[in-house]
C-alpha cells in the first residue's frame, strides 16, 4: 500500500499468514515470495495507519502545509519477508511501484510503524537502528527491546513484557495466588517473559512457579500430553499462558480432551482477545479467564473510512487493486473475474461488485474493541507530532550542530529521532502518549474477564486496569463484583503450595522445594510472630513473655511471697499464732509470777526470752509481701537481732544453771556473784549489741535491696531481696549458730544435774531442735528459687521459734495450768514424795 507525500512513513503489517518462496539460483533475479491466507485483522491495522495519516493531512494544526504519505508492506508472518520489507523502506531500493500517473518509485521513509512480532522487531531494529531510523512498534512486547544500547531507535506504543509480567504478578498478589504454572512460547516473547517472571518473583518473594513448560510449535501430541499431565499432577490451580493464540489453542484442546477442570487461566495480551479460543467447545474450560489486554481506544471516523473500500473505486488505487480484490473475495466468499494472479483461495460464486460491507458480519468492521489498532493510531501520531516539533524549530535555536534545525527539504531520520524521544501529546480518547528513556510508552493494561453466556457465546468484559505509578510501582484497580469465577462457590480459587502460617508460627522452608513450599513451626517460648507468614519469630522484651498462642507478648507474671496466696496465708497465720502463744504464755507467767516454777532460774530471763520469741515470730512477717528497700534491710536485721536476743537469754539461763549447781557444792558460793541479775542483763545486752553491730556494718557497706530476677523462670519475674553481701549474711547466721552451739554444749554438759535443776534438759532439747532446723535450712535455702527461698527462711524461723517455745515453756505451762500441786517449792526442790 503506497501513497505519495512530502514525508513518507513506512509500515510493516501482517496481511497474509503464509508465504511460499520460489526456487532461485545464483544467476536468477530475486523474486518476491507468494503470500497466502488473508488476515482481515492485519488488513484493518494497515487501514488504521492509512486512516491516521489521512486524518493528519486534514488537520490544519498538525503539520500544516505538509502532506504525509505512506508505504506499507506485508510480512506474511515471516521474518525474512518482514526484514526485506524494512530494508526496502529504509534504502528505497525496492522495485518501481506505480503510485499514479506522474510519480514513479518509492522514496525512503523517515520512520517505520511496526512490526508486530518481537522477534521481527529485534532483527529489524538491530539494522535500522544503525542508521537511527525511528521504528515504532504497536505490538512487540519483549522486554529485551528496552535495551537502548542494542536498539537505540526503537519505540513502542504497547507496554513491554516486563510491565506485563509485573501486572500479572499484581493480579496473583491481589488474590493471594502464590503457586502458579507458566506456559510459554519458544521465542523471544515467551523466553524473556519467563526470565522476567522468575526474576520478579524471586525479588519480591510473593510467589513461585510450580512448573515452567515450553509449548511446542505445530502439532506434537506427545509433548502436549506430557505438559497436561504435569498440569494435572501439580497442586497449582492457576495457569499463566505467555504464548501466542496459535500455540495456546493446541494445549487447550488437549486440556479439553483429558477433561482437566478446576483451573484458573490467566491470559496475556497475545491471546486475551483471541476469538479462536472463545468457542463453545473451549469456553467451559476457559470460562472465568482473567487476562491483560492492550488499552482499548476509540477512533472516531475509522468505520466510515473502512466502508469506502471497494474494488471499483479509484481512491483505493493506493491500496492496490490485488489487495482490495483479495479482501473482497475473502469477505464475501466470492470470486472476481478474472482472479488475481497467484491468488489460490478464490472460489464459489462470481462477485457482482454490488456487495455491501455493512450487510455482512465481518470482524473487519467491528471497531468496538480497538486495541492493537489504537496502538497503530498512537504510533502514527507520535511520528507526526515529532516531525511537527522538528519543523517548528526556530532557526539558530535548534538542538543540532551549530544550533541548526531540521527541515522539510532535507529530511534526516536521526533528527526526527531526537524529537520523538521528547514527544508528548494526548489522544482524542484522553490517553497521554510519551516515551521514557527506553522508548517505552507510559504503560497501562486493561484487565479482562471471560464469561460464557447461556447461548454459548463468549463475553469478554473489562473488569479493571493496572498502570504504572512513580517509583516503579504498579496500581491495580479491579471491580470484583463484575468478575465471573468458574468454580463451585463462584469465588476465587486457592492456589498455594503451602497454606499461610498463622500468627504464632514461622515458615520453615522444605528442603529442595521453592520458597512457597514450607512448614509452619510454632514459635518457641518467649518468642512471637504477630502477622501471617512470618519468616522468623521475634523475642519479647525482658519484662514480657509470649502468650499461649505465641501471637503477642504479655507482661510476665510476677512472683513473690504474697499475703494473698495459700503459702503466704499459712505462714502468716503460723507467725501470728506463735506471737499469740507467746503473749498468752507471757500473760500466764506474769499472772503466776510469784509461783516457785516461775521464780526459779531467774524469771526475768524467762520474760526476756518470751519477748524475744515474740519478736522472732513477728519478724517473719517482713519476709512476706512485696519486697521494698526498707523491708529488705529490716528483715534480716530484725531476724538476726531477735534470734541473738533469744539465744543469748538461753545461753545465760544455761550458765546460771551451771553456776547454781556449782554454788550448791561446798566452797562454790563465790561463783554466783558473777551471775547476778546485773551480770545476766549485761551479758544479754552485750551479745545482742554485737549482732546489732554486724547488721549495721552489713547494711552500711552492702545493703540488701529489692531485685527483679528473670533468671529463675522464663515466664515469670521473681521479686526478691538480694542479700547484698554474702559475707555479711554469713557472719549474721554464723554468730547466731555460734551462740546456739555454745548453748547446746553447755546444756548438754548439765543434762545430768539433779532434778532440782532439770531445766538443762529442756534447754538441751530446745537447742537441738534449733540447730537441727538451721542446719537443714542452709541447703534448702540455697536450692529454693524465688519466693520459696523466703518461705524456707520463714519456715526455719517459725520452726525454731516454736521448738524453743514448746521445749522450754511447754512443761512449765503444763505444771502451772494442769498440775498446780507440783508448783510448790518442795516439789521444785525434789523433796515432795509425789514428785
């Protein structure tokens, strides 16, 4: 198709499906191949370019006083034919083509629209790029064509596969499909898409490919069966087809033959709108398909332009008589007389020339879904606007050498290339057209959904769009209410290798399998994961612990010997009971203070001993409750001083027993002067002051303090009092032990005294209990964690205190209350026969 003009734009389109090359020899003249199989859609795309140029020529604001022409070639779906056509356009060395009566020849073009195939564009652009001839493709999507070093003059009005891959990944991400199969064609389109898929998925970590299969060219039943078997065995419910419709139809037929259902298909722009797949036989298996589609546009006036095509009209001379005749015969299934040379598909009735295009159902006039045609339209206008910008350059202010400008008289393709890189305009449909640094247009795809209507027809409707935002981000907009799902519950299917790990677990990859295949492992104690599909569990803060579900941190339980727990209540009751008993015994002794059994062996020491025992019982309460600084300091000091006071009284009692016994012997009366009342008080006071000094030094040098202990338990915080100085605590206990052992030894030596002084036996027994309790205390205290250490110490205090109280005062209270006849001086002295 040729049309003369001041500026010529080239175009390469697919008008036929097949070509046959004639036999040639070295001496023969090269001949054009013979093309067969008329492609109505390709012819409509070529006509769209012709319409766009005609519309520009009628536009007084765009390229005024400049007429655009075109020279369009058929590639016959063959790389060799398309490559030869492009070289002919660039070099102008094609055989002479008669345009009209006065113009002969084909002038070189300043830019090329096409080709549709990525493989063709790679080959053609590699050559025409050397001469900086702009080439704007309307259908080549291979991401490799964005390489500016290899293809410096290549542009396209269709998004690259790199964006289409990200668009498909956005769909997968939106519906939570992390496990999908990928079918590709064995060409640049499919192979580059596969690499992009693998790269994008590995970088984002948002999905995996269950399998990757290359579809065979042509009929290959064995390979198709093998691929479908892989699909059947896979757990992936989503299948992505990155291949041409001519390949997809073969695999879909095999799917139908094996009756493989339950698959969610995702189509790319190569077959989203393919009517050959939307048949009643295939739609039950493809119903609900989601796909990316080239942005749909509207081209006002195109239909009227297409209707003007007729074999007998002179204005169609630019199209070529043979091409118009082929179109006419194909559309109306008739034969023009005589048939065109080389045309082998004619047959049937003779065409009358009165056929009406409007009365025939043809895809040629269906302009309701213009997608590649809209890209052709934008490509022509991009070249036109770039050339218009070049002609509007002010002399002396141009971007080229010496501030020169391009001119209509001396057209240079490389000058147009400069302006094409900067072109920016808006189509009548409202879409902005501009190219980035790689020659790619601002990408946007429509999201389409297939649905089979009750009458068997297929409906392909727009359900959303995906477009590129800044910072390499994509925005997916879906109207999910419009989407038809070909599944039982009319909901999106689940397609995952492993179900999501809930909060409280982490993902553990399965060895030798993709990252999407994993096991869910519960977080260990003290660690949590509060989101789905966590790759690791995070540790809780020091004062927190993991919840039973391991999905959030909770404050650790606090532990101390409390008044509110059973153990604390029991110890408190025992302490108060011991205090009460001491008070009662003291009251009894005060009431009967004149009786011989109370007066014997220094009643004042007995009163002091009862008071000290009461203090011992009360000091145990300091070990119960929330540890505070003052309770930590006071508990051990009160404990140490109270017990020293108690044991000192017992020691002095023992010494008095021995002194009295010694004084009863001849010449022993002088020994009593050293154990008078004053000496007894002084001894108790001195011994107690030594302990008070030890406690003071301990508190001043290394005071016991409250401590938050997290070492005993992982899930608890133990609040305790640390002794501060182990040496101080040891000296305190050691001093009490020294006095106790000394009292025990002296009492043990006096155990065989006459009955009159039999209190030594009671002291021996009480000190035996005391020492036994505190000897057992040390290992029990060391091995008891947390509050149980305090409970052990309280128990030791209460046990030793009760032991002394019962052993020393139990027999006396028994005589006072129950055997008053023995509470006489004669009985005490052993002179009563009843004794």
